[in-house]
C-alpha cells in the first residue's frame, strides 16, 4: 500500500515508485534486483521508496549470499533515505543495511555503521547488533564478537537466546569466558528452549549433540575435562516439588 502524493506535481514520482517496486518484487534473483535498483539512481523518488527498497534488499540477501553490488545498492538507498530525513538515521534502515553488510561479508562496515549511530544518539534495537554478533561468531571473529557483546550490555539491552548462542559459539576457544556468559544467562533467562542455544551450551561443556541425548536410554554423556575432573552433560526431569531428578 502506498500513500498518495500530497501535491499533484508529485504524481509522476509516486508512479515511478510503484513501477520500480513492482519490478523489484518480481525480480527472480538478487542480481536482477540490484539491476532494477540502479534505475533509481539519479531519480527523485518519494522517501518511502528508499526505505521499502532497502528493506526488500535486506530480505533478499537474507535468503542468499550477499554481494559487493548489493552493498553498493544498499549504501545508495540508505544515503538517499537519510538525506531526505534531514540527515537523521532511521533504526529500521540501519538494521537493513547492517544485515546487507553481514550477508556480504562486510562485518567491519556494519560495526562502523553501528558506531556512527551510537555516537549520533540513535537508539538502536537488539536486532541490529544481533545480526553482527551472529555473523561474527560464524566467522570465528572473536574481536568483533566481544566488541558487539559489550555494546549490547553497555546500551542496557537484554540478550536473548539467539545472542547467548552466538556468544557461546564465538567464545568456543575460551571455556572460562563461556562460563562467564553462562553465568549471565542464568541471571537473564528464566529458561532455555531454543535448540541452537541448547546445543551451544552442550558444546561449551564438550558434548557436541546434547539434543539427541534426550531420545537415548542413557540421557547423559561425558564432556570435557576441567581441573582434573570431567563434566557430564545431559537431561533430567523435574519432580512435583520442582527439584531436578535423573
């Protein structure tokens, strides 16, 4: 649904908006979408076009590998949308651009954009920083993982299961740091149910597939050694009094 132009002279711009977005929506691939977006360069279009196109591009890269061309197109859209808003970033637009950067292997540029927003006083949401945290953990980029995690906590955000799973994965070479993260997890979340987080917790203690143990007759397995002792990880039940039982 598009709002109608307030002035009659704006009608051609809104018509072009609808035509380009229809083409964008029907584009069969990310490359085709980027080609269509190139038509917007140099055109004067309503601001909603740039916001909607940026969101569409972020969705596209979320289902495929990003590209340098997608980054260029996204930066152009973000720049135009920001300029038309008087130079103020929109949290939604920034989140879309961060997702495009991350999908295209440009985590450092995503980090820089987040830093610019924070310094400008833009109130970001957890989803924005989470996108970088997850990608950095997948890339085993511990420096970025730690940096984003600190920003999440410094901004007063509350990590959820996705963020804790990414943090545990990013700290897989540092068991003591994982214990610190798990300590915060117990203080933050009342329970854990997301399978990726359950698996990440098991791996932190040396058991790679703790989820499958739930279906076994013996629902525990030995994990890694720590200070001369061996961790054991598994599943237990809860009795009527709320106490754990084997």
